[in-house]
C-alpha cells in the first residue's frame, strides 16, 4: 500500500499523524492468524494519543488478534465485534468500520459462519474502496479464498483462484502467494476425497505443481513466513504422493532454516510417517501410522485436518498391505468425519439464513441511525455556533482577568519585598533580644552565685579575721612574757570556734558548687545501673519522715511493689530531694500542715512519676520560668532558685527524660516526670 493511500489526518497533530504508519502495517495483514505477529505494534499504538477514528480502528484490530488466539472463545467475541462495527458506522468512521468487519470475519470463520464471513469481507472491501484504498479492497476480496477453503467448497475455490490469478496486475506478492496456496490446498483435498486413484492422479500432479510454484514465489518475493508454510505443504504433498525422498528433502530444508519446533511440528511428524510408509518397512510403518492415528486429538486447531489425512493414508496403505479391516474402519471414520462436517455446515448455514432474515430489519435500523445522525449533526452545528460565541465571550473575560492578575502579581511582588524587609528587620531585632536575654540570664546567674557564695565566704572571712587577731595577741603575749594559762586556753577555744566556722563555710560552698554542677546535667559520675525505683522512693520517705512530722505534712506513696529502672539511683534521689525541698520551702511556707502525693507507674517503655502537693501554688507569670537557674521570688530568704532547675537538668539532660509542671495559686502544684525504663526487669 502506497503512502498516498493513507487517510488524511488533522494538520498540526504530530502524534496522531505518527500513528498512521503503524496502522498501515496492521491493515496490510492478510489474515487474522498474522495479527499476533504485530503484538508490539498494537502495544505501541495503545500507548499513543489517537483520534476517535484511530482509537476505534485499533480496537477492531485488537479484536482480530484475539480472534486468532485459540484460547479465546469465538462466541464471546461475536457481540463485541458487532457492537464495534455498529458504533463505527454510527460515528461514520469507515476505516474503523472496516477493521470491525475484519474482526467479525475472523470470528465468523472460527464459528463456521462462512456465508456471513464472506459478507463481512465484501463489506470491508467496499469500505476500503470508498476510502480510495484499492489494494486493501483487493486484499479483502482475495481473502474470500480462505473462507471457501474453510467451507470445503473446493471446486468453487479453484474457480475463484483461477479467476483472480488471471488478473496479476491487481495482485500484490502476498495476495498472489495466498491465492496459489489456496488453489493448491483445494486440489489436495479434492484428491483426498477421490476414491479412484487414477482419477485422483491429475489432482495430485496439479497440487504438487502449485506447491512448487508457491515455494519459488515466496523465495522470489522474500516472504519468509510463507516460505516456511510452502516447505511444510510440499513435504505433506510429496509424502501423500509417495515421493519419500522429496518429502525428506523439504523437511530438511524446513528444519535447517526455521528449526524443529513450531506450529509445523505435528505436520512434519505426519509427513515423516507418510514417507516411511512410501519406502520403509511396511510392518513398522503401519504400526507407527496406527499409533499416530490413535494419539490424535480432534479438539486441537489442526486436529481434524491431520485426522483426515491420516485416515486417507490408513485406507490407502491398509488396502495395499492387506489390512482390509483397518482400511474399512478408516473409510468408516472418513465417512463419519464428513457427516460431522456436513452437520456443522448445515448448522452454520441455518445461522447464516437467520442473519439474512434479520438483514432487512438491520438495514431499517441503519437508515434510522443515519437519519438520527443527520439530526445530531445539525444539532452539533448549532451547538458549535453557540460554543463559538461563548468562547469569544470567555476570551474577553480571560483578557480582563489576565490584566487583573498582572496587577495583583505586581502588588504581590511589592508586598513580598516589604515582607522580606520587615523579616530582616525582625531578625535583627530578635538576635539583639536573644543577646540581651543571654546577657540578662548570665547577669542573673552571676548575681545569684555571688549572693549564695557571699554568706559562707563572709562567715569564713569573719572567722579568719578572728583567728588572725587571736594569733596576733598570742604573739604579743609571748614576746612580752606575760602569757597566762587561762589566756592560752581562751585563745585556743577561739581558734577552734573559728576553724569550725571556716569548715562549715567551706562545706556550704562545696554544696553550692555541686548544685551548680548539677545544672550541667552531669551531677554525678556514677555509672548507670538497674535498680528498684519504688524501693528508692520508700527509702527517701523514711529519711523525710521526722522532718515531715515536725511540719505536720503527710506523704502518700502510690507505688507498685517493684518498679525497675535502668538509670542513676543517686541522681534520682537528688531529684526527689529537690522536689521535697521545694514543697517544704515554698508550697507550705508560712503555714503548718499539708499533703504530698507521689504516684509512680510503668507504661510504654517509660516510668511515669506524678508529684503533687496542695500548697499555695505558683502564679501564672512565674510558671514558665521556674526551671531557669537562680530564678526565685525569695532570693536571699529561702533559697537560691536552683532546685527545680537542677531537677530539669538531671531529668532531661542526664536521664533523657521529660519533666512538666502544672500549678495555679491556691490549687497546689503538680510535677510530672517521665523516665525511659531502659528494658525489662531481671
């Protein structure tokens, strides 16, 4: 098919135009059984963007490929093929309608609806002719030979092929080979049906000559697939004619060029058996032929034809070798097969007649559809005009909207610039504020540390000054020689008191330093170990018991019997001590009595501890700062502001846990701790 026979495609649509060559490949397929060879082409087209006609045409060729697959039930494809043909006809896509008719032809051929298949081919040829595709029209007309062969109309087949071959200028190489091959097949099966060997001889010679011509033409035209079929057919015909040497020669060429495995394998096996019958040991050949016939499966695609040829060979060689009973059974089998074929043809003819009876109704429906299509076209023209006016209005609105969007974009750009400038200014202000906060925090820490250290340092200075003065007095008394025993005793007592005061001040300073170190999250160098937290809390409660009783404060522990934790027992005890000190110094300050409740439980791989008191609570403005070091509302009175800061540092920094505080004035305070348990109990 030439490039000029391609249907016009909308200009400017490159992807749609690029799909046309692939569709041409599918249109050029002679028969349905060739379509599976173009599976890659079908996949490529399915992945492309197609117009409506191309999409319907691709759907038709996909149905052709399915009809060529023996695994697909033919009756399940009949209705989809008819529906596709009607849809393409309604939407006036002739090429798609032709593809749907080709799918109908393939399905009808498998269902042995031969007259309907011939009608589908004729209608497809007419559509291709209307589309100015003469070669495709000739291809559809030539495909009638395959339908005639399937219908076993062998004399009509020979007449049709002879008439078509008489006009070689209208034939492409593939069609020429198909007509020659079909005529040879018709002569072959006529020879098989002829009981008189003398009358069958001219048919065998004609068949053999046509097969040899087909082989020459396939090699001349370069048709590899048809050459394979020609070699196989020549092997079968040569074996059927008793030419064993020629049969083996053709089989050798077939196997050398195309391999031993393929659709031709059962036919090649039968050809070899027939060749052995022609020149081999009669007894062995007869046994092999009988075994082959017994193993044939009539339900396979080639089963009926293989059985027909095998029964003919059994009848022929049985009579020749004296196996009359087997020959008679073979003849009876042939008659039974012919009766079955005639019954199938009668059923197919009945269905065809039913289709013919329905044809006037279908034509009437087609006319109604055409009339309805005209109405739809007029309606579409009116709708197109309305859509054109709406499109013009929409374009005007789009122009106005684009102008508004441009103005909005300009305003947006200005706003973004202002936001960037304000953001930069805010960033500078935030950095300055953070620097001020850091300096304020450092100042608060320095003031707190200085205040806490001043008291023990002052005491130490006073004690040191007193000791120095006493030592000076002792030195003067010794120099003057007037030192009495009572004065030495007084001096020693004063030195002892001063030393004790210095030692006490040094202890206070050491304690403060340890608390300062606790703010770093590493208050202890103890290694992590597994311990019972419930037991540690009970121990602490015993230590606090006397002090709590003196303040009339009750402590309630809600603990499980065992609560295992992998962590730092001394650090945990310091946390509990800080929480208890915070309650006694702040929650119950200035009053007697109070209640503390401590609950602990294990859940979700963590230990949860709730420490609650019913004390005075914390004002809202102070809650967010209670974990800051040296933050206290009673600086110099009851504490240094390090208790809760140390709790936060040890729980979060050292133990990798969490701490939260909830408090309100006159409602008490609740401190919630969450510590990773670190594994199961031993």
